[in-house]
């Protein structure tokens, strides 16, 4: 019993004597709780949709106003060009396309049935199901309102007037695995790259070999490259294994180019490892590096659109995701694998990843000069 108490006392003294550990233990969890409690929401809000209205009638305007008045839908684009609206869906700019046919109002006012088409981006099966459920409910309410008016006008029994035709693109069966596997693969590759590189330099410092490296003629850039390349290769091998399992194990459709995925993944891994090296230069122990790396990874994962749509987060949380590399790569993976997107659709996000990578590498090299130079 005395031995156990002695060990406990020793561990507590080590923690509280290490001033760098105290903020990690007490401050970071509080920040995580405050931020993620608001961001990790399953409520669907402000779904951007595109409208293709061939009727341009009072009834079609009333239907759209009814959708927008709920607070769940916001019209992003309006056009008669259906192909242009489909391009927005392919790019991920809208989640829903509503196509109202010509003669919509005429059919309703004459007591006839008519068709209304909803095209839903079903890469995220859960979100697509919610969108379909919400729109069906709102349109059914609209249907009942007009049904009562027409039945009263013609003194006839109410009949169904609006027939919905729903088409789920990119994930027709609303399979949750199809949506999740690309995102989970991104998370696993990110964790490997961040944690291994995050403990790299600090491990050299702990075992006392960092000073031996500093007195050698190796330049700072050569040192960083030597630290990045081995783990970069490991990360790429892990990605290839994961992609193979996704394709043949989970039957994930590879609609886009594998070469595109590998090139972007190579850029992304450089960014993640640069972040890990930066963490390694600002910490004194591997334990500190692991805690900080895990803190950022949890935030990146839960605010990266893996489990919940970014569009449903508060605006300030959506703004934070603009500096979240995991969010960019998850979106790219889903767009390329499930939608068949090419460079034209993802080049802006790739450019942001490249800028982040160069910035973090520069900061890491500068920080290493200050701490170990």
C-alpha cells in the first residue's frame, strides 16, 4: 500500500512540476467541450437548393416560399438551365434541386395530378434522408392546402394531386458505409501522419540525440526532409491499403481518378506532417506532443464533416472549418470517389492545402532554428 501511494505521489508531482502539462490537462479539454458541444449537431438547417421552375406561376412561387419559410431551406440558385444546376450539385454547392414542370399550376387548378422532381445529393445518406423527409412533409402540406381549394371548387372528393419523383444521386441506396468509409480513411491517415511526426523531434530531444544532430553539417531543410519522407511513405502505403480495402471490401465506387487521389493525398500528408513537426518543436516531451496532437485531431474530426454536415453548424463554426485540413480532404475524397470529380472541381481546395503546407513547413523550420539552433 505504501508503494502504491508513493508511486501516485511521484506521478502527481511530475505532472504539476511540468508547467507545460497543466494547460494541456485542464485548459484544452474545456476548449474542446465548449466548441464541439455547439458544432457536433445532428440537426439539419439551411439546406442550399437550386430551383428549376419551368412554370413560373403563382403556385410554384408559393411552394418555394413555403419551403424557405420553414428555415430549413435556402434557395442558392434559380435558373431554367437544368444542366447548370446539375453542375452545382456535382460540385457540392447545393444539396437539392427542385424541378417544377411547365403547366404545374394549370394541372392543379383543373383538379389533375402533376409531377414534381427532387434531385438530392445522397453522398451523405443520413442527410439525404432528412432532406427527403422534410421536403416531402412540406410539399404534402402544400398539396393538402390546394387539394381542399380544388375539392371545394369542383365539389368533388379530394384526390392526390402532386406526385413526387425523388432521385438520389451518387449513393442511390443511401448506404451509410458508402458515405463514411472515405471520411474514415482520411481520419486514419491523418492520425498516423500527425502522431508519428508530432513525436519525432521531441523524441530526439528526450533521448539526448538532438544535440548530436545539431553539430553535424546537416542543414535545417535537410533535417526536416529527413524527418518528413519516411513517415510520408508510410502514410501513402497505409492509404493504398485502405483504398484497396474500400474498393474490394466495402464495394465503394471509384468513379474518379485514383491518380488524382494519390497526388492530393501526397500534398495532404505533407501538410499533416508539417503540423506534427511544428507540434514537436513547441513541446518538451512526447506526452505533451501526443496530447496536443490529439486535441487538434479531435477538433478536426468532429468539425470536419465526417459525422455531421458542416452546413448545419453555427456560422462561426463553419468559419473555423476553413482552416481545417481534414474537412477539405474528406470533401475531396468523397467528391472524387463518389461523384467522379476531377481537378476542375477540387483545384481550389487543393490550392488551399498547398498554401497551408508551405506555411506550416516554413513555421516549423523557423521554430526549429529558435529552439534547437
